[in-house]
């Protein structure tokens, strides 16, 4: 099989509340719609592919003849975090969400973590990453105690100053936490959150590392590996799959990720590329930075022609998201939203397709492209987008 497929996940770029948004407290969330409604932003290249058909988007027209195939995907898995979204894209639909800890983690767990790592714990609360540093970084620097916190997602986050705790020690502590968080405390991700700076000017660094649960069943990546199809990653995708069946080059920002995607498309690489562009979510959604979010959309749109130009005649490019993160709402957490899907390539039949009821249809379609017997959850729409 000589065809290549690239799936780019614009992390957090949802396009309107999901059908079950009320169960998640996210009624009214609309990341794309609200960002573009507040900040006038031209996205001519995604508009040309059909982005204006995923909802009412100020400044983005629903062109009569899209250059690509366009549709909206509804989430089916329980939960609204990055693992849930990426796993669903790769064919796993979860019946129950990962546990969350709105009141903090059990004392016994933290005692065990402290004993195993040799550092005390402070924090143990729900907080944003910047707010927790403002509140506790001075104490951490003075005492060396881990800053442990969580969010509305299933995460155990450990923050430490790089000059106080070496990165290798922080990473080892997160590996220990991953081993402790089992059973009813089976948190989806342990996240190392290193930072630098001084009081009043703390800065999280690009040395973040995620320690995820392994996928609960076979994924598209596993099936590709079994079939001998090469797999490449950009961004945190390997972390989200516990490094199973994929390795990934981590990036410090979207610009670096876009550059690696472009290089892969220009290269002699074969097979499947799975890329995550994190800035939308990490830098702007979680910080309620509407202008920054709009700028990241414009940045990706400006890079899109180079990506399309680098594609081979039989290549397919999928552009989608894993959840929403509406920076215009009071919440700094993920939002339960539908996501856009744009499909580009010279073999693609352009047009607007009906909404799909699961992200897993993407994985099923990629599986059919590579003629895999595996399908996982989801239904392929390859026949609907194939020009030949």
C-alpha cells in the first residue's frame, strides 16, 4: 500500500455543543463560533475546504463548492478529555468516563506518593496551571514540596521548578504516581508540569510529559502496526496512547508541529501520520485567551496551502479535533462539543456530508484506506469521499 494518510488534531477546536452537552455542564459552548464571533479572523484556506459548513462562523463563508469533504463529528465516548477524544478517533468508544477528583485526591494516595518520592505534597485541589503557580510556587521553591493539582478532567498533575527538582526526578515521580493510580483511582493521565521563573513571573516550560493509561482495547495504531504500516507522530500523541504502536516527536508550539507535518509530507515517509497541535487548548483555551486562540487559527490557516502543496497525488489529509475548549466561557476546562472534519486530497470527492455520530468513523475510514481487516468502532465513509 503506497497511499499515505495524515490526521491532524487541532486540540480543543470544537464547533458547537454536543447533543449531550447538558450532562457535562457545557450547554452553549461553541469554541469556533464564539472565538470568531469575538475576534474578526480570516481563515480563507479552511473556508475553501468547507469549514463554513460546520456551523455559523463569522467571517467564514459556507462556500457553494468546497475544495474538500466536510462534515461534523459527534462525540460518543463518555468524557471530554484528550485521551477520550484521541482514543475515539482511533476506534475506542468508552462507556464510562475516567474518574475525576473535584475534592482532591485521597490522603492515603498522597501519603504513598510522598513516601515513595521523598517530597511532601502541597495543593491537592482543582486549579488552572497558572493559578496554582501563583498560589504555591513560592512555597514549593522554599520547601521542595510537589505541587499536586487536578482539573475537571481525569488528571493528576505534578508541578516542580526545574532548578529545584531536576526533570529526571520529576519524571520518575510521575512514573511512580502512574503506578499508584490504579483501580478506583485509575486516573487517565499523570502530567509532569515543570516550570521556571521567579515570584510573580512563573513560566511553564515545554518539558511537559504525559503518562497515560494504555488503551483498553486494540486501536487503529495497533492494527496498522500489525499490518506493517509505518506510523509517525507529531506532538503528544504517543503520550495519549502510552507509547503503544507509535512514537512521536514532541514540539514546543504549533509552529514547530506544523513544520514537522510539512516535512513529513515532503519526505519519502510512507504510512500514517498522527499529529496533535496543542496550542489552541493548552496556551489559549485553558487560559481563556480569545485573541491568542484566534491567532492560532489564523496561523494554521496560513500554513495550510504549504501542507496541501506537499501532498502526493494519493495522499489524504484529515483535519479534526478531540473536544472543545471555549475560551469565551467562565470555565477554563474542556467543553463537550462536536468537532469539525475537513478531508483534503486529490482523490477526494468534494462536498458537504451529513454529521457522523462518532469520531471513530475517522479511524474506520483510515483502516479501509490501508485495507486493514480491523475496523474497531465506527463506520468508514471512504466510499463517500473517494473520487475514484
